[in-house]
C-alpha cells in the first residue's frame, strides 16, 4: 500500500476532521501521537546502542586499557615508540601458551606464568627455599611514555596482551632479577 501526497492531512485541517488511521486499533488504550513517536525513537536508540556495543565486541581495534593499580596499556598494538619499525614477536618460553603462535617480544621469560588478572603479577610468593617477587614496570616500551602493556594479534588472529614486569628470584643467598612478560 502506497501513501500518496494527497492522503497526508493538511496541518491547517483540524485533527478531528482528518481521517483516522486503522493502525494501532487493536490496542486497548488510545495511543497518542507523541507516545507512538517516543516509542519509535526509543526503539531506534535501543537498536543503535546494541549495534554499537556489538560491533565493538566483535571488532578488534587496539585501545588503551587500564589494569590493576592504574597500570596503563598502549593504545596501539605495535610498541613503535621504542621500535619504529615494529618487531618480530617471540614464542613463549614458559607457561600455558608455549605451543601457540608467538605474540609478545622481549624479556628473559615470556608467558602466562607471570600473569594475574591478565596483567603482570605484583607481589611476593614464597615457595621454600625460593622467593619470587613480581613487579610490573611501565617504562620498557618507549623511554618517554609510561605504559605497561600492549596488545598484539598473532597470525592465527588472536589478540594477546603483553604486560611488562620484573621478576626477582631469591634462593640460597643469591638474588637475580629478570625482565619478564606476561602473555594474556
């Protein structure tokens, strides 16, 4: 059914003289024009909000993240402030992702072992006779910008967060500190 220009009521004609539409006649309450328009507008906003949130969940642009203790992540996935030409990711050498495609770069050790809540661990763990002290750092990827982590996508299309820190291992009177990367 098409609506012609002649069927649209003139604004100068009183509302009571205009022909009634059969739309919404099954409603028990007589709808007001503003109520109907408000419902349409609300529905459009709800659908638009859903689409906007759904597309942000399914797309994977790099974005700044904030971790525990206010640690800030890179808003890019390349760490080009420190490495202008980028870098080649290195495979994990500890933890549960050693068989996966390489994702993070640098550090004496890279892997999930150094993660807590998706960011580099913080705190001390005593596993007698060894004591491990974990401390996130925010200066490894660019000397002038304080950032702790960056996001990286691997060839298999998975996003990973690589969070920087130091792990100090103390045992038998000897202490060594290693630059470690949490891969989450």
